[in-house]
C-alpha cells in the first residue's frame, strides 16, 4: 500500500473506502486481501470465525483482478468477502455446520456467489455456522470479548466482519441469525425482504422464513452489496435522493419488558436522532411469536428429516429433540399459525402506509456471557415471520463495553427505506 492508509491497515477499511483507494491506484486488491489474511492470522485463534480459508486461491484471484484494465472492473473489484458455510461455493468445502457433510465440495456456486465473483469480489473462505444454521452453538466467540457469545447462526460472518477480518460477509436469517449476531459483534447488517434475494445454492430449512443476510462495516457498504445482489430493480422504496423525508415510527413492541437498560438506552438514542414518533403495533401482534416458533420448528424438522434418517448419530441432541417435536406438529396447528401470520401481515402492511420505517429493539441487551447459548432472538422473530426487511446498526455499548444495535424495519420490498433510515444513525 502507498501513502493513503494514514497509518491504518487496509483491513480496517470499509469496502467503499477500499474501492476508492483501488480506483486511484493507492491500494491494490492483492494488498487488501493480504491485509485481511494477516488480520485473520493474528486473531483467528481467539475469534474462530472461519470454517475454511483459502489464502492461496484468494491471493491468486486478487492478482488476476489487479491485472484487469479499469473498464473491466466490477463494482466490488478486489473486495474480500466471507460466506456462511451453508452457501454452496465451488471448489471449497461447504459442510452446513454438520459432520454429516464433512468434506462436501459443491461443483457449482450459489447464485449469490456467482454474482459476487462477477462483480469482482474475492471469496476468502467459508465462515462458521451453527448446525444447519439452527440452534446448536458453534465454536465462534464474540470478537469484543471471547467469553461472550457472537450470536447465531451466522456467527462466523458477524464475528469476522465485526473483527475487521473482512469488510463484507453473507449470512442468513430464519429466526434471528443476521440481526442478533450483527448487534452482538458490532457489525451493520441487512435482513432482506423475504424472497427478494436469490437463495439458489443455500442449504434451506424453511421456505417460509429463510432470508439472505448481508454484513458490513457501515450502511454504505450494505447498500453497495445490496445493489450487486439484485436489490434495487424490484425495490419499492422511495428513489435515492428523493426530497420526501422518511416517516419514522418507534414501537416498544409487546416484549419491551425483556429489553434491559442498555437496550432501552440504545433505543432512546436512536429515537432522538431519527426524530421518531411513537406508534402502536396492530392488535394481537404478540401472537406472531408463537406462530413463528411453530412454523420454524415444523419446517426445519421436515427439511432435515433425510439427514436425520440417514445419520441420526451425527445429529446433535438439541437438533434431535427439535426434530422430534417439530414432526409432531399437526396440519391443523400449522395452518392455524399460517392464518395468524397472514392476518398480522395484512395489519402490519397497513401500518407501513402511515410510516416508512419502524424503529424497534434488535436485542435484549449485550451478548450474553458464555458460549453455550446464542442469545434470545425475541425481537427478530416477528420480522422473520412477517418477511419485512430489517437493518441493524451498532449504535451504543452496554455496561460491559459490548456493542448493542437497534433495528429499523420497513415495509415489504422497501429495503432501501430501511437502509436510508439506518444511514442517519450511521452516516459513514
């Protein structure tokens, strides 16, 4: 690197800042990738964010990108990316967090990986996931304190981004697997509108709930990767640069008593900065959590039944119990949960005709101590079930110095509105 880092390592740069330096020739893709690999080498023994790392392949890809003429460079030219290990990646092990798939190597990239490569991104490797992106905690630690959980199930992607190992990473959310770990690890993240981004090549557990999650250092980087992965063409948000100010509401939600003093303080700070006005959620909104839990458990059980039948001895005890319980769900109960969700989705859609973005808690507080639990996803469940886009920004720190984020939720297909509101809290 030449003189523009001003004493900082390239691994500290956001993707947007790194791209600016690459464009001016003050940084190369090779230097950026090497800096991220150096950061990983110095921190991985503590954070344990990576399931598989490909230094040789990443550096070879970076050197090839450095040879490209400027007119052939993509919007993510030379930017290192980490991929949650439930995303198929050609030539790399993709093991879905389970010994059942030990050594599994897909021959074709997932659709999103293909888009990232075409945009010039460099895949560093696969980040740790919990077992099939579900309940059992994995080995990753919180980058701000290794004695605390990083959250789940996109623990590796959140920790790697929060620890400045990589500027961008992909994950998923079925319950709270993007928003919660991002808040715990100090990353910004977007859970996209359900169905908006292509999940071809992902290990799925619920067609009704599975959604792609994007992790970055700031909101500008989220918007950058969002555009690459296909966000704007179908986005119903107000166009960028629109004169109309966003109407922002704030709701404590029915689970406010579970938010501790630190989380409530983060909400107060965000509400003041956004000039958010109090708003009531639809009647019966609390019913969404029970509906979500029933559908999630039943869907996961059905999707993973082939693995359970083939190798039950390689399934964790937690997963074993969840599958047994989920398979006991009756069709009547499942359809009742679907009807509850449909009713609340309609009611919530009406709410988003009066506000553009809703400020709600992201987490109950700081990342809990210990690695045997990934934290309570209570504030994520409603938006996973209803399918709304949500962005979290690590706004404050708690009593132990760990990050705490807030959550900004927009109407269906209005991911851009959530990003615009988040940019007020995180101007870059």
